[in-house]
């Protein structure tokens, strides 16, 4: 049999599949209990590259999956407190396999009969929890970055006085956003050709919220330059600090000036599911559009992002194109032909991950996940408060906490340098994973508590680990 035909044989798939599930189960049990000390197998990029070059030439394919696992960071380890990607629920690894093999391409209904209908159900579920009414709509897409760009394109379609889609850009357009917003908003504005003047960055308050008092001045200054402001973006929360903008104030301002109000809830929009924390999203129901990442706070694998519109028709109008081989023209809203509304053509069957969670465990699992992790953010701040040698930058509003190690006789400069060295040593040692950020030119260590198995034991362990590293420097 040809190698090609062999590669499709079900028997081989079954055998390899069993092996992989066994390996992943072993990974899970060791990661969840932090049973091996290393949770990130740090290597320099240069050495890691030569390892894989050598592996391709001389390695065995028998242990390939195992080798990849051994060379990867463990998100399921409770000492993983780094970036905002979640440890996905094991069941979604199974739905991901399903999506990979069925490979229903989703662009048109026939290429995703089940998954397109399921996608609509997920969007309706999210819309209901946001507080939207019946006319809401939306779709899933690959990542918050792409979803935010798409929302800005919808804003332009809805608000710009010229039809840029047809005429190309004439007037100068602009988007208002906090200076602390995720960089992808700035990127979206530049992709849209808006340039430096097209991204109006509003300073934050001392507590790192967008300063709503400054909106009017910045708005008027742009108008005076002949710029047409089309949208205002709120962060829920901003990535670096985990602080939520005052969405109600932003909604009011947007109404006053007829702006598109977009909420970037890539990280913390998921708090719509938390009975305890959903109050911080007050005002989100007034947004024209909302982005929520499943792969951050809703336990799905990457990339699964929802873009939900208060008025689903707006989603339908963003990309007004003909492609006769793919997209039929239709008067009514053919919600089931998803490529009409997404930037993407082909995409994965991402809706099934959300659905499998909802169907298997119920929506309360989302509440428990978000609430547990946001509680943990507060516990960590309390823990830091009790020490003499650590301080946090801001009282956390979510599971993101910025803090640093500090001795009373250190200058600001020394504190910055030492904390930067500490962060580098932590990664190299590989027992914990945390990241860093800069706030007002000061260097801070930053954790995002993404793992519901992280407890005070691990947090105390992290502080002790940092003290130990500091004493070695
Ligand atoms: C993570 C994040 C993004 C980017 O989302 P991706 O899914 O990584 O593309 C955008 N905005 C905010 C606020 C984020 O936290």
C-alpha cells in the first residue's frame, strides 16, 4: 500500500489515538498536581531550534508526541500564572480532535451543518448573558485580535459619513481608546489606514481606568482637526493591569456623540457568567459590539472568539461582497452562511467546544471558573499586603495582579533592575511561570491566575521562590 493510503488507515489512527490519550492523561495528572518541579522546560531559542533540526534528521517518530509534550509549557500546572491563555477543559481536547478530523470548513452552511447551528446557539447564549435583546447576533472567529478588527470595520460601516467600502477612504477617521488598551486596537486602526491621527489614546486615571473626564477634550481636539471620530473602545479589562474601564460612562459618551461603542472583553467579558463579579461589566449591555475570547476565561482551546452585536444586522453589513462560487446574494439574513460576516473564509468548528462544555457541565462551570480565579486575584493581593518585602501596583479587579519585590533601601532604579532579573531567573528555573509589565516606567512582575487549581500554597510558594532568587542575585 502507498504511504499515502496507509496514512489514512483507521487502525493506525485508533492505535495512535489511544497512545496519545494515554500520554495526555499522564500529562494531566502530573501537571495538575505539580508533581514534577519543572513546568516550563526553558531553553534558549537557538538551542531549541537546533534540537528540533536534529530531531527531524535523527529522532524517532515513535515518541514524537511525548517529546513535544516534554518540550512545552504546562498550562494545567497550578504554578502556571503567566499569560491569559487558559488550561482548556480536557473534554475540549476531544472536541478539538473531532473538529480537526471532520474539518467542516464553516464558510457556508453545507460545510458546517451542525456547527453553524451550534454557533448560533452559542452566540444567543452569550447575547442573553450580556443583556442584549432579541435582535442581537454575531459569530465566532479566530482570536480577539481579528474580532476587534472586525468590530472596527463594522463601526466604520455604520458610522462613517462616506461609504469607505466602496469609495475608498476620503475623510480622516478615528477611534478613541484608552492608552492602556490591548495593542491590537492600535493595529486595527492602522490596518484600516487611519494612521497616527486615527487612534486617539486617552490617558488613564491613577487607578488605570480610562479617564472619562478627558473624553470630551480629546474628542473636540480631533474634530477641530477635521477628523471624523467613529468609535469608542472600552477595555474589560485592559490586558496589562486587569482593570476594567467604566463602561457606563463610555456608553453615555458614545450616545452623546453618536459613536460606535465597542467593548473589548477578550479577557474579562467572561465575567458576564459570574454572579459575584458581573457588576463590573455594568454598561456592557449598551455596547454596539462585544468581543469575548473562549480561550482565555471560558476554558476552550485556542482560538475561539465570539463577536456579538447588539443589532445582528450590523454584522451582516460589514463585508458587502459578491463571490458567486461561495456566497449567494439574499435579501433575508441568511445567518447560516457564516463567511458573509466573518473576516475569515474557512475556519475551524470552534462552536463545538463551547457547546460541549455547556451541554456536559452546564453554564455554572463558567461562573465557577471566573469567580474562582477573580477571588484568587484578591487572595494574592491580601497575601502580598501581609508581607513587608512585596507590594502590588493596584488593588486587583480580576485575576491579573501586578506586584514587585522591594526592600526599603533600594532605589527605584535598583528595584526595576532586580525585578527584571528575578522574572528572567524564574523562567529559566522553570518551577513557576509569571510574566512582567511596565506601569508608569516602573517594572512590575505580573501574574494572570488562569488555573483554578492554583491555591494559596502555590502563591506563597511563588513569593518564597522570588525571595530565594533575590538572595542569589
Ligand atoms: C488577549 C487580548 C486581546 C487579543 O486576543 P487574542 O485572542 O490573543 O487575539 C485583545 N484584547 C484584550 C483586552 C486582550 O486581553
